[in-house]
């Protein structure tokens, strides 16, 4: 009776299968990742422009060129740098109100960008695995557990569910809101708090489900020849 050799553990098998699918389908991986990353910025703007008022202003943070000097400055404590960088606003969009001030604002900071990029890479990996196994690498009679339509629905849900800091630039003092909450004016503070909580829950659910799907598909894709990972009689 033989036992599984080194490199055949579940985690190694998942990593092997995932890496193989990404190498085999680089166009799918990169295409989906870039599309989802663009979606994270474009879809909120489309929702806000259609429901509230068309966007009429965009700018990058004019302080960004000073960031490298700030990071290497010896007179700035490391703790201050670590606390400052995640909340650094990179760029923002807004629409002016006819009564003065902004009608709405949508800002993307460093933490947002990291989350967007992480989710985009996860969706790219998922679709690379989905296509790779659907086109012939999966065992006979087996189909991926989540459809392509379901994956795209998850992407849209995560985009609209992600909390954004729409007032971090314009200074209106509103709480952190999901895009769908910012799209509707006149909501009570209690409703806004509920939307913010639901946004965090929805985002967590999508993230956990996506990681689980990637792990499962990677585990299936990492299967060797029949019986390789099973003890022989």
C-alpha cells in the first residue's frame, strides 16, 4: 500500500491546478481581471450619473507626486506613514448641485484600489479555471458548479455592494455608503446605516463564495491521473 507523496496535499493541489489554469488561459485571466477592475470604477459612475446627476468633474489628487518623498522622509515616523497611506485618496469624481456644492462625490483611495485589484484577480482566476475545465480538462461528466452568468452576477453585486467614501473629498459628513445608497437622495439616517451594514455583509459573502469556488475549481484542476492522490490497494 502506497501513500501520497510530497506535493500532493490539498493546498498544493489547489495551487498547482490554479496556476496551471492561469498559464493555460492567460487571455481569459487578464481580460476578466481588467474588465472587473474597470467595472469597479465605471459602474458606480454610471449608476450615480443616471439616478442623480451626470458626472461633471474628475481629478487626480494633486498631492500624489509628493508621495515618494513622504515615504522616504526620515523625519516622518513609520507609524504615521502606515496610518496615512491606506486612506490616501487617489482620484475622485463629482457632480455639482444646482444649489451650490456637490450633488454627489465618489472617491477611490489606496485601500479601495487594493480591494478592487484583489477582487479583480480573484474573478480573473475563477473564470480562467471555469473556461479551462469546461473546455476539456475536467473529469468526464463533471461541470463547474457555478455558471459564467453567476460569476458575472457576483462581480456586479460586489461592485455595487462595496462601501465607498463618497464624502471623503467633498466633506459632506455622510457615513460610508454603498453606491446604491448614494444613488438615492432623502434617505433617513437609519436607512443609510442599514444599507452600509448590508453592503459589508454582501461584500463578505461574495468574497467568501468566490474564494471557495476558486479553491474547489483549483482542487479539481490539480487532480493528476486517476488514483494518483488515492492510496493503492
